[in-house]
């Protein structure tokens, strides 16, 4: 019998530096304490897009806000680039809160969190685990595991997503044996790939002058599927999601069922949905009238709950 001591590189275990933008209210005074809100971007997005827009608007109403790039994405560090590991993305939210607790001008008893699309799902998952989060806002929420398993309109059975798990495993093998990392789209990479108008708008948002940004390529590593498919952003919400919850959805959003799912499952006695008439999933990212209506709900919600 022979033995050899070896070293194996674990690509999911490394120190990450998150790139973020912190916004201060007008008239900011470092000798005072302010409530704070962490804002998480959609899958495939970056802090300069919708997350940054909401963070800026909330800061104008008296909050310290942080919009950040997820680990492995945007200007944050980490390899492989564009890894979309939902467990790490959930941990990112708590990492930002860790940072906020070091700032003397943050009221650490009044920290809220919100997100858009998958960022809202990750925020909900973080709130289940991390009760330093005192209130949660969701805009066009997506539970990324449910979306990949069950489809945009919840018409696919869980078990039918098994091929995606296998594809993720095969991608990990390919990545381990080849320097070219395999990828999957998080939004349609071409207009003709969009299955419906709502997701055509996702292509438009990420890949045209509407809101494209150099650090937001719109895809993820294919190996991410091994984490995404079995992930439930709302796992144990029935027991541990006790914080106030505001879910904002468009009246014609195909993704609205994922907000309804958490509203039904969350243990919180203080939870409600606000519907924006005429808006679809993507409308709430950047369309001024819809964003302003959403912010008009988020501001009093956070003012009341973070006080």
C-alpha cells in the first residue's frame, strides 16, 4: 500500500473583496447614527445598474445605503469569474452587514435589506439566517432555484430539472480539465433567444444602451447549476423569517409567483404585497415612473420598521 500527500484547490473557498458604493444622506453628519439598507443586484447585474439606482434613491430619503457587486462578479474579486453560487451570494449580504457594524454612524439595531430579482431572493435567504436584518424589501423577487427548476412561469416539475444538475456536474469536470470556463446565460444573450416579451426586455436591459454595463456580461459559469438547481432561497422561512416584509411586484410580471411563495411561507406577521399596475418584471429595474412608485412604498416601509 502506498500513499501520496496532495493538495486540492477548492474554488469555493477563498477570501473575497467586495466592491461597493456607499451612499450618504444629504447633510450627513458622522457624529449622528443613521438607519442603513443593503441593496443586492439581480443575477447577472452589477451595482451600477438597478441596485445602485434604488440605493441612491433611498439614501436621498435619509438612509445610508450600500449597493455592492456579488463575489466573483463586477469589480469584486474571486475566481472563476461570473460564478453564481447562491449560498455565497446570500453570505455576501451578511458580509456587507458585517462592514456596516464597523461604522460608528450606522445604527446597527436598524439595518434593513432589499434586492431586485435574484438579489431579492438572496436577501430573503439572508434574513432567514441573519436577524441583524430588521426589515426586508423585495422588488420583482426571484427565488433563483425555483426559477431554474420550475421555469419563469412555474410550469415545470422539480424532477424535470435533473438534466440541469447533470449539466452543471459535467461543466465542473470540463472546467477542471480545460482553462476555458463553460457558461450559461442568466438573461438572453441575443434578442432572438428570448422566449417572451418580458425576457426580451431582459436582453434589452443588459445588452443595449438601456442599461448595459461593461462588468455585467449577463451570463454565469455553467458549474453554478450544481448549486442553483437544489437551492431554495426561502428554505425554513416558515420558522425563521419573522421580520417585516414588503414585496413589490408588477401586475403583469411572470415572476410574481415567487413573491407570492415567500408571502405565503414566511412566519412574519407583518408582510404584504404591493402591486404596480402595468409593470412587468423588468419595468421595475429602471423605468422611472415604476421605480419611483416602488421607492414611494419602500421609503415609508423602511422609515417605519427601522426606527
